[in-house]
C-alpha cells in the first residue's frame, strides 16, 4: 500500500490507492449480498465472534478454506498475491458481507487472501456448520450459494488463481485447460506461442519449452506437465477416502443422472461413492441456462444446478471423488462388483450405477485440430464467452445444447451464426428455445449448412461452409467455433463386460437380457432383468449413457432416482422413510440397521 500525504494542519489525506483499499466494492450481479439481521442472527447461533485488527489474515491464499466469516464491523479486503510486489485488491467487504466463494463449500484451497483493513469484528462459522445451514435454511442457502457461484465466475474473469503455461498445439495443454474449465477453477492460460510473459516465466523458473505445459501458483509451486489428478490435489478437489473401499453402491459419473442417484441412494441409507473422471455436472454442467427443468421457471445455470446437487448428495453422506477414471468392471463374487480406476485403485460394491453420460462428437474437418481449446470449443461457459466480446462466432448443432449456447453467447458476441445441417430446428430443439433463437437480433440461423474447413493458424479467422442442397460454398469471418453435435457414450472401458447397442450405448431391460451372454443368470435369480438394469444383475445404466434414453436433464435425473429403487430390489431390501446412513470413520455409512425388506418407500 502507498503512503498518505498530509495537510498543513497535520490531517492525513489518503491517496487514491489507499482510499480504494478501504472503499467497499459495490454489489455486482448478486455476488456481494448483505446478509439481513435475521440471517446474521441465525448464523450467530452456530458461530463465534472474533475481534480483528488491521492486517489480520483471515484466509490465506493456497491454504484450505475451513472457516466462513461474516463481517460485523470494520472492513476486509480480498487480495491476490498478498505480500508480494504484485499484490492487488480484488474487492473490499464491509459490515453484513461474508467472505468466501465456491471453494469454501467444497473445502478447496483459497485463491485469494482475506485480510482486515480496518479494525472490527467478524462472526466465525465452521465449514461443517455452514454446509448444514446451506442445506437446511433456504434463505441462507440461496444467498450464499448464488454469491459463491458469482464470485467464482468473477475470479475466473479476472484471471486469478494458478497459471497454465503451454503451447496451444500441445494436447497436454488442452487437457489441463479443459480440466480447469470444466471444474470451474480460477486460472489463466499463458500461450507459449504468442505471450511474451511465457518466456520471462520460463527463465525465472529455469525451465525449457520442452518441459511445458507447466502449472505455476503463487510463484512458489511449479508442476511440470501434471496429470489431472496432480492438479486436483493442488487445488484440494476431493479424492477417495482412506480406509475401506467396500460399499453398497458405486455410481460412475456425476451428471444429473449420477447426482440424482447419489442423493437418493445416500438419503435412503446406502453407503454411496460417486466416481467422476472429469468434472461434476456432465454436459449439463456446461449449460449456460436450463429453462425447461421442472421447478425452475426462470431457468437455472448448469453450474448452479450441479453445485446444488453436489451439496445435497454430500449432505446425505455420499462421497464424490474426482478425477477418477474407471477402466474396468468385474464381479468379485456373487455379492460384489469391483470397479477399477486408472490410478490403480479399486472400489467394491454390491450394486453399480453407470451414469457416465456422453460427450459431444468432435467435428472432423480440415484445420480444426490445431485450434481446439483456443478457438474451437465443445462447451459454452463464461470462460469461453469472455473471449467473444468483440468478434462474431459460430455454433454448430441443432439440439437444445446448441440453442442454449447460442442465446448465452449472443449476450457477449456481436453476432452468432447457428449452423444447422438439417432443414429446420424443430426436429431436435425445444419450441421455447426455437422462439428465442429466431427472435434474437444478434443470431443468424443458417439451415442446410455444414462446415467444410476451419481456417486460421494461431486463431480462427474464417469458416468455409457449404449449403448441402446446392453445393455452394461461402466464407464466414468468425473468431470462435462452438460445436454441439451428436453424442458418443463413455463406454470404451466396459468393452466385453455389459451389452451395448451398435453405437456403444448400454442396453437395459429386456434388450439387455436378450443380449446377455449367460441368459441363465436371470433364471437363477427368479426374476427378469429390471427396466434400468444392464446385462449384469445389479449393474444399472441411467441418463445419456443408456440406450434409448431421452437426452434431457429432467429425464436423466428421474432415471438416476428410479435406479435406486431397482438397486433396493436387487439387494432385497428398502430404506426406512426419513432415515439416512450413519457415517463411519472411513467416510462410508453403515446402512444395514436402516433397511427393511419392502419396496422403496419414496415410490410406495
């Protein structure tokens, strides 16, 4: 901080930098709400008051967030690069404001330092108490969750957090950037090819270009070409708990189907582990706004829906681990299946729910590969949208995901071209989206149009597109391309284990029983293959990965919940209404005292 000047009478006159350090940041987009007296009193029932002096550090960058602070008096500054020449104030909070962002709710490390600027008092609430209040008190929960999500988005936009240094042509650079983006981790990418800062940083750390990509944080931590798991550990993303790796059900995948299954399984007393290879939320987590989901008349972003579901699942005792990539499934004995993972770990469970979802099919046209991750994207979040404020963009696809992306990007880019191979939008897009897309003044819908070439060396410059009726080509001057075409299932690791259809989606129900290599297995159980059951008894498939499923968020969530009904039938018992499992030291729960032999109560 710079010093103060003085008037002739000796009164200090703070300079502009000093004034900014004490001036409260105005509330933007609901990111900095002021808690009501009632909300503060409710929090005070679960916390303690603490005095603070100037320069007291409440939260330190790089350390795990374990405490929720409410400012009662004085001011607190949120600072990046605290104690270094690059130190700068991100925002300042006064009485009634709270300190924290999304990482606080998940026990991640802090991406900033919170330091007292003026003497005062804060209310201190433990992380466990905060999670309890967020899940139990709707008023506090909505206020805190939405503010945390907005603050995370602002941190992302400011380029806070760690830095990824790597070439746009490097597959590992693209991998790290995708992992950071999908998990909504604040970071900044420094392009080895074009950014002058990259060369200076490489010299400072004594690293050659061949050793990139690098992850650098706070100029004290350097990771050379880390795995996704290495980066997850640096940030504090949840990993598998120590101790027993046995449970009632393991859910592979954490999109809407997997998270719904986790909520219902854990709430009904089943010890539940969720394994996710990339990021919670699946494809839905990348959606800017979902408007046709029951109960959300004004819509909800995929990120907010995901965070609410994760908190709900964790409240009931489900354990969510990532990044944990499944590599194999086999039967351990008559009562358990074992899921193996790429890191060598294994989890055994009496039932398995496959909820891996599907990924958008990559566009196969000349010139596209070198621009993937820089100008060509397979999701449309605030991370990508911020690059599109001055230039036109194009979106490929005719489904709901493409429609949602178009409307979201039209709020940033001056022009959005929607390229649709078919003759109309009605075939795959919901009516409510079609109406908005066709009315938007910044959107141009181009039917019967396909991309034939992506043009540009370092950034996208033009698209060559063709009218598939006439064969006439034209050039579109765009700077970003967003692809939302057909989906491919994440089922390579199940090859030869469960029956799949011709496109790789998991067969269930009668189709699975008919395709089963050993049909007699069902006769031995005295029952047919259940509706969502795969070709192995006790293995279920839900959501986009299931053959014949309806590719909608509500349908996926419904299948995830219904799968737990069938899990209970497979196990021969059901949950007692209104009970949850009791956590053990290993992070699992002892379900047996909570179960009884009848149909699942919530479907009774």
